[in-house]
């Protein structure tokens, strides 16, 4: 794993990407402290499936109703 500074990464981005495509990880540092890592992109192998929260979360019947004080505040009225 190579560590490079931000200026060098900006000027040699194409070369760094080529190295990443060959499997190398590149760490980008600012003032000698790592701040980012370039790694090969790997798309999700499986499509996401929803429904994990079904039956576990309940929305209150009055969820969309604002209290009168809050409605008045949105209109700029003072209580």
C-alpha cells in the first residue's frame, strides 16, 4: 500500500487509478495523515431486498397532523 500526498494524487491521478486497477491500494494523506483510500470499485453482487422492517415499525395515525401552535408558527403568527 502506497501513501501519497494530495498534490501528488491530483497531478498523477490517472497513474494512480491504473495502479488501483491492478489491485494496489493507494492512501492519500494531508500533512502526513491518511484521509482517503483509493481501492478498486466492486459493484454489489446481489440486488437489495426490502422488507426487513415490515411489522417492526408502526406509524401513528396522527403522524401528518401538526399541532396548532406549530402550524401558527409556520404562518408567522405568535401564540
